[in-house]
């Protein structure tokens, strides 16, 4: 589950009655909007009416409004993006849908890419809108600054950003000024003029003062709105003494503030004054929360009373159920609370938020209370409760900040929290720190008091480190199997991770069928956990495991079912589907369905372009390379593989052996043995190596090199070794290639019996699942021997011969009857014509222009001596060309 959002952060504050019209400022704001400025900045210290001005202005605009009130916890960029999406979905519910699943990753993609997805959604919405970030000064940190800068610099024309802040924001203001894209109001602009001060005192605060007193008061407070408001509150009760104090010079503004606050508080009844102090620690409050913190049951009436006298209370919703103090007033009140009282109030607030299910807010108060008392039990308990949903909804930085706020001794003495610290370190690549944290977690684990699932998370982390860091698969298998016994259905996220580790370890060490079983269970568990990233990763891995086992059609069905879930009602595919689409393209390629393969790869590349990871895009292109090459696009294929290999090496997410192996295959097919020899030397390959699941592509490519070098005895011995390995591991797809290459070795050794035996074995394995490319990607000379084994799978071999352009006896007779043989492209067009495709559909399938299709049809009609499409299809059928 994910933590619920605090909806009051998303409310546009209601208008306050009797506001002072500030026409001069609203005119400037309107002008900036009218002139297409990208940013409106309202920057001034506390008490200058920033939020009030922006709110009043927005109520007069005809634009849609997305409002977000910020607090310190939003310094986690994933939490910030989560709230930004929630705010923007009030403008258009489609905004951020593709982005939200990516925010769930324990290791979210780079921030600029995430913001790019959001910006693309903003550009796609037809609405003109303002996005308001209130209290931006509360956010600090390089990550948040990255999000904000990228957002401002790339906002689409239909969006306008409004920022209210006390401090100079980390935005490219100089550049925006130079480009005429900035409207800015500062403290000097926001100060009340004498006329505005008089209107405020009389209309808003209900005071009747002489013009001289109003002018003196405005001068005395320097147009500072908060000072005027405090002055008005003091004057309501003791106008004579207060007016005298305020209109005689001498004291500085801070003294006036302290004096006024004291005056305002002292004249309140004791119960109201106590109430005002007790709720000062709350960022925002509702009557129920106030009752919980103060121990009263009449908070609703007291809040209404405070609001009626303009006592620095800001309503946050139109129903006036949620409020906050003016920030300056809250800070001044908090300074009057002793630390021990603050601690008690924080503890009460934490308990209320916990009951409401608002755990981040509960933890905020629990940590504040712990900092004052040194007692961390409540904070530790709340963090332990919130840790998993926070981690699995992308809040790694938030969780890290919570744990960092605890004393180190408390953290290392808490088995559950130390384990989470270990996960944070492991996911951020610090294996040594992860192991140290895990050791601490295991040392203080007490089975008598801790639930079994805690031990399960320890074991899962140990398996994670063993698998990915040390490639110690036996340890990974042992500990994750034990972990799964301890993690029941209440812990789906942990079970998915443990099952994935188990499947990956089995894949590398056991028959692939055992990995498939674990991947299937992980898939079912992942679908109930609502984490799309886990689900997509597991489903992609399952599809590839099925194909390795020789179940191509089952893998295709899995991919198509998965894609249906990742496609919205408008037909838009989630960026996460790029993983599935790339694998679907490979599966179509296996069956030599090149048009379908090209289409799937094109969709994968398009989806990856929406992903915020350049590596995903390069991998999507790299996985399309074999299809590119088969379609004659050699340069495109090699460039894609080189880019994928470079990014794999740079990112560290995966090794680049498959990219380099595929690249070498292309060079070998073009007769470039020198390139392949250099590759093999760099890779350190030898016929004495042990087969490895992680090196399947490289080791088969090395076998091709041995054959090309005519090291036939070594090639036969190596391939026999590989074939045995594949048989033991039930890697039937790879057995097909091994048998084909063994047949090729026999061909070069002029071993007719060997050719027949190995081709027969390959055909029997390949035919049920249409693995045509296993033959077509090897030496064409071998394919001429396929008719010798055609009786084993007649339809498969006949189709394979057609693909290879090797005529059957019937086709040879047909060719002899033609005026001129059809070209390869004309045969492709003829096949699609016979399938009923229109000229436009043929053009789209073959990626050629409609005019080119017409030219091919004209040539086909002439060679077949027919006059239309129907006659051409019938004649082609008669000649056996289809």
C-alpha cells in the first residue's frame, strides 16, 4: 500500500472576507500572465500577505488552478512529484498516469527524466492553468532543486508557475528576466501603502482610527501587513495605550512585534490563550486534531472564535474544517512553549495522525518529540510500520531521512530498522554498508519478540546481496527459500523480491523450468501488490525464461496479455511496456515474422523515449538490432548495438556481453573474422571454458568463430559440451542453435551422417514453436540440406525453405514457367497481397511508400501474366509461390 496524501495541501485557500483591493499588484500579475511569462515569483519575508494576494488574484482568473502547499517533508523529490501529480490531476486527471508507476521503484529513474514525463503530460493537456507552489522556502536539497529548475525551464506554453517564498528560490531567475519570462513581486511591492493600510484597518479589522493614526501606524510598521494585523488586534482592546505605543517612535520593528504579540495574547481569556499556544506546533489542524492535542472537546468553537477576530488563522478549505496559523504567528507562539510541553504536544499529535493512517505526519511529530526527550520508542515503531509502504512507493529518500533522524545506537539496536538501513544501502550501491547494517540487524534479532517476517526481510536482503554482488547463487537459493517460509501473504512486496531472487538464482544454476515456476509465482504475487515496476520486470523475465525453454508461443501469449494491461482506454501504452514490447519483438523475430518484429520494436523504442532512462532507450534499440540486420539495415543494427553496449557498461545495470556478441555475429556473417578474433581475445574466451547461463550469446558466438577459423575439432567438442549443458538445463531454444552449428561443423568436415543427424534434431526441436531464425541466421550453405529432413516436419521445413529462398522442386518448376523470376521484395508483396492487405497496409507492413507498392504490383502482374490482384493471388497459388 501507499501512504495516503494529505488533501489539505492541495486546496486553494478560500477567500477571506473584506480583503483590501490591491489593484496595482493584481494588474502586474495579470500583465505577466497576459504576456506569456513562464513564472510569477512572490518573494518576501513572513507576514507580507504573499498567499493572500495570490489566492485573491487566482479567484479572478479564468485559468484552471493546481495548488500545492509545501512543507519540509516534501524535500524528498519523489514525495514532491507525487504531490505535484495529485495537484495537477485536479486540472486534468490524465496528467502523471505514466509517471506514477515509475515513482514506486525503490531506485527511481533520474529526476530530469521523470520531470520530462510530467512536462510532456502538461503539454498534452488542452487546459490553460496555473500551478502554485506555496512556501517554497521550506524545501532544500540538490534533488529538489533539480526538479524545480527542470520544471521551470521546460514548462509548456499552457502552464504558468506561481511561487510564493520567503527566500530567493533556486531557480534560473536571471535567465528568465533576460528572456522576459518572469513576473516578480518583492517585499517593497507588497508593503501596504498608507491608503491600503487605512482600508485594511477599517474594512478588514473593523477599526476606526484618525487619518493621522492610520498614517503613523503604516509608517511605524513600514507597511508590514502582519505588524498591522497585530496592531489592530491590540487596538481592539486597548486603543488608547496601544495607539500611543505604536505612534511614538524609538523601538525597532522586532520590539513592536513582541509587544503586540504579548498584548494580543494577554488580553485573551486564559483557556483561549492556552489553546492558541498548544496548537502552535501543528502545521495544519482540524477540530478533531486540536481536541486530541489539547485534551479539550470544544476546539471547533474556539477555532471559529479565533477566525472571527482575525487572529492569524488561515482557513485551508471552503468548509472551514482545516486551518493553519500564519507562519509568523505560529513561530512566535512556539517560542513561548517550554521543551517539555512541546514534547507532550508532539506525542499527542503523532498518536492522532497514526489513528488517521497519516503515518508520514505521525512520524514527523514523533521524531520531533523524540528529539526533545531522547525517547525514540514511538518514532521507531511508527517508522517500522511505514517503512515498507514508503520504500515500495518510491520514498527511499524519505525513509533514509527518518532513519537518519534516530540516534545511531537506537537504529543499530532495532533489528527491523537496521535491516531497512541495509536495504537502503544495497539499493544505492553501498554493499559494504549494507552488509554492516544487515549484520547489526541479525545480531539484535530476537525471535521471541520480533515477528518471523522480520527475519524474512533479513534473509531476502542477504540473498539480494549474494545474487547481485557476489554471484553466490547457492547462498541466494538457500536464504531466499528460507525467507519465503517466513513471509506469508501479508507481505506481497517482500515475497515478490524473494521469488525474483530465487528465480534468478535458479535460472543460473538449475533447469530453467524451476526458474519458470518461481517467476510464475512472483508474477501472481506481484499483480496483487499493485507495483507495476515489479510486475513488468517479473513478466519480462518470465517471457524470456519461457522462450529459453522453447515455449515461444506461451511467451508471446504472456507478452500480449501483459500489454493489454499496460494499455489505457485511449490505446496509449505505458512506458513500462517497453520491456515487454522489446521481448515480444524478439519472439516475433524468432519466427521470422519480421514485419511484426519491426512493429513491436518500433513501439518499444517509442515507449522507451517516454521513459526517463536513456539506458532503456538504447537497450530497446539494441534488442531490435537482429531485426534491423535481417531487413538489410546493417549500419542501423551495428550503431544500436554499440550504443547499447556503451550504456550497459556506463550504467552498471547489466553487462554488455550480449550486445558485443550480437555485434560480432553481424561481423562474422559479413566475413570479418578479424573483428571476431579481437572480440574473443578481449572477452578471454576459450574452448576449455565451462558453459554459463549468463554467457549464452557470447559462447555460441565463439562457437561460430571457431567454425569460421576452421578449428572444427575444437568447435565440435565445444558445441557438444554446450549441447549437453542446454539439455541438462532444459534450454531447448539454445539446443536448436547448438544442433544447427554442429550440423554446420559436420558440413565443413564433409560428414553427411552428422549433417543429417544434427539437422534432424534441430528441426524436431524447432518446428513445434516456429524457430525459423535459428536456421536462417546461420550459413546458408547448410540450409540446402534441409530437404533431406523434410519428412520430420514437412510444413515447417517447406516454410523455412521459402524464407531461405531455396526452391522446392515444385517452386523450381514454377520459376521455369515465369517470364522472369520474382525478386525477394516482390515475393514479400505477393504474400501480403494474397493475405488480403491493401496497398496502404502493405506499405505500412514493409515500411515502404504506397507508390513503391504500386510499382512492385505492376512488375508482379507482368511476370505472372495477370491483370489484377485476384488473378495474381490465384496464379501464385497454382505455382506454389505462396
